[in-house]
C-alpha cells in the first residue's frame, strides 16, 4: 500500500515539529559559545548545524511516522 505525499499543511507542520525543538536545543547548548556574536553570524552558525539535523535526521523519521499513522487510519 503506497502512502500519498504529505499535503502542504502536513509538511509545514512536520517541518515546524522538526525545526523548532532543534533550534531551541541548539540555542540552549551553544548560547555561551555564541554569546557576543552578531545576530547574523549567530544565526548562520545555528542554521548550518540545524539544517542537516532536520533534513537528514528528523524529517525522515517524521515521514515514516506519518506513513504509519496514515496506514493505520486507512486500515481502521
């Protein structure tokens, strides 16, 4: 059984669920290290770390979870 790709709204929610906690954790973990840097540099560092975590680590897991939820919903 193939699962349809997520809608724009589902994908937006999945991205938010991956990005927000990742940025919070990175901000907390790196705040002392990045303290005093200009906001653009700080943002660049955080995004450079966060994007691979989200794209290669979290989004595949969220896609698998969504596929399982959609499959269970269709079976029910």
